[in-house]
């Protein structure tokens, strides 16, 4: 926080294998990233974060999987009742969305491109996941940078580059490998999750913390935890060990599937 003026607010409203939604906001611009919660739950969690849903200026979508877009048609319709609130979709993701009767204003972008919404500069980057055209995002305003990288099978150098300099980072820590191997999923699904177009394991996320997490990152949020193949206590223990190994003083938050994280405000 600088004085009484908010430069940037970052609130993970939900991050799990059952629903994803994040708020990125300044005093002038409010962005919703993904819409995997019900419309009612999304608006209630926005209200709890101090944001009126009617002040949302745009919705950005990382990819078309249900846990990221299940309520997109309902939310976009409601937001566009009295004003224009565009939905930003990568070029190949846009055709994969089923809208129903009403299609909101759509802004298509090339994955990897940058653009500006209000006073927030947005950079998209391609992520390795089994969707049509999946992306992660970085957001900048007045020198503050926050980044979102979930739903990715591994962390290539290109993504690590985009995450550099992030003050706040939401990173996937989806599954514990042993829990996944003995868990209830069919073998074909287990192979998908473990594959290079699947999801990050705790081990890979913690290796990133040990070897590549930027020293400027003041808060790391580990999210998109599997409800069947992971546990917050396991994620926390692994991540704390990784942070201790580097003597970093980065704040660690584990996203809870049932509740929003506290707002990170600069």
C-alpha cells in the first residue's frame, strides 16, 4: 500500500480443479480472470473483496476448460446488461466457447501478445496444456507486476522469463505424485495429468521455487490443487522447505478451493 491509494489489488477468488477465478484491480480498472465459479458465488466473493461486480471492466479467459469458463455466459450476460464489458479470448480459444443465445463483446488476441485495458498492461504467454490455445497472464500497473500460471504440464524457459519480476505470482501446484498414482483416477487420466500438457506436480512447483523464483517476488500463491490427489498441508510443507533452502522471505499462501485468499494490495 502506498499512502491511502491502491496501486494494484490481486485476489484469488477460487483456484482449484473444480473452479478458477481471480481479480486484478486498480482504482480505475477491474479485471476478472476466468469464470469457473457460479455467477452468484463470483459476485459474492467479489463483494467480500470490496469490489462491486458492476464495476468489472473486462473478463479475460486463460482457456476453455469447464473449471475456467463454466459461468462465463451467465456472468458476461449480466455484466453487459447496462454497459459494454468485453471478454478477452485468445484467437483459437474464442471458437471453443459455447455462448447460447447472447454473445457478449469479444476481444480476440494472439497468444503471446500484449495489450492494455484501462491502466493495466496485460501480457499473455502460451502455456503447455491440452486446450485449444491456453495462456497465462502478467499484469502491470505503476511498476507493480502480478502473474498467473496455472494449468501447465511443465515450466519451459519461455514461461520462467514471463514470471521474472513478478511481485505476486499465482502458480499451479496441482498434485502429489504418489497420491495421484494410487488415487481414484483411471490410468489414462493419470497419464494426462502427469504429462507435459497436463498439470504441475508439487515437486515441479517446488523445484521452480528452489531454482528460479525471482528474489523480487514478495508473495507466491500456490493454487489449482487437486481435490483428490493433493492436500494443502503437503503443498505447504514442500514449498516452505523450498523457500527455506534459498533463505527467501517470500510470503507463501496456499489457495483453498472453498474460499478466496485474502487480497494482496499494493
